[in-house]
C-alpha cells in the first residue's frame, strides 16, 4: 500500500529513545545516528487501515493516515526562544541518518520528495494547513545553511539533500502497466506474481496465492490486504 508522506520530528527527549517515543514514531535516530524501530509498523498507518487508538503511530495531528513518522531523539526541555537552553541539540550524525533513512523510505514506498510529501512537523501547518498546536520541529537549521527560523527554508535544505541521496528503484511508478490483481483474478499477471512469491504457477489467484501475498506484504511492511497493487508489485519485482 503506498504511503503519502514522511513527517520529520524531534522527540523533545534525550538522545536515547524512550518507550513513549517508540509508541509515537515508526523510526527513531539516537544521539549517535543509530536507527531504532518504533512499536508500530509503517503498515499500521497505511491508507485504508482503521486508526483505532493505540494501534498506530500517532505522530502528526489529523495526518497520521498514510504518514511515516521519522524522529531524531533530541531537544529535551528546549525553550523555543532560548537556544542556549538546548541541552540536547540535534547532532550532525543524526542529520546524516535522517537524510539516509528518508531517502531509503522514499525508494521503498515510491514517495517523490516535494514540500507536501517530505516535510518537518513545523512545516505541516503552513504547507498543508492542518493545525499542529505550535509544533516547531524543525524551524531551526540542521545543516548550518541558514539562521532563519523559517521551517520551509529549513525543509528545503533537507529535501535538497534527500533528492541527491534518494534511489527510487524499485518504486511503484516503475510498474505503471501492471494491473492490480486480487483473489479471483486470472492470467499472466497472476503467473508473474506467483513466480515472484514462489508458489504454484497456474495463473489463478486463489486462497493459497492470497495467503502468500498477505505474508509477503506483512514481511515488507505493506498493508496486508492480499491485493497486488503498485506498491506490492514494486516490492515483488
């Protein structure tokens, strides 16, 4: 299942992911630039999935559906107006890891980097028009390129680095002519999927093929709906 966007955050905690941090974000970057998984899979926030409380990563107000939450563990107790109070500022290694992981996720989920699809929590309100209770991660430069407290300027700096790093293959747009198939479908597209899944190749999408698709999707953090659409094709091929 395609994801719509990646939202960048700081955790407002220390350099070590806390249990609360893990509940709210899909990926977390500690003070040394190491990646950690949150408690919820990215598929838990997939479009079309029920957003029951506690069943998904709640990281961005009213925009959690289809959104991947990627957080830098930093900024504990920071006062917006007093940078001297920032005892846990974002470190360069964390920024590098943020860029690398964003680029990887773009390629994995077929997300093309734009201001509306890759953005910081501070950019959500001015760019997408959804109120975020005064969130300011990141309205300060993470690269040293600007002293402005303008989140879009900061976001543009980061997006430029993501675009340089991203590898979009395989991605959904690489397979635009492959039709969506599901239980009951027949034909050569079904045979292609069965071959990739390693199941009996008979060209008929029955319960066994559907079960194999669901298992594959679960392993690859796709919505396990048993339907082979653009994102599942991209992962399969």
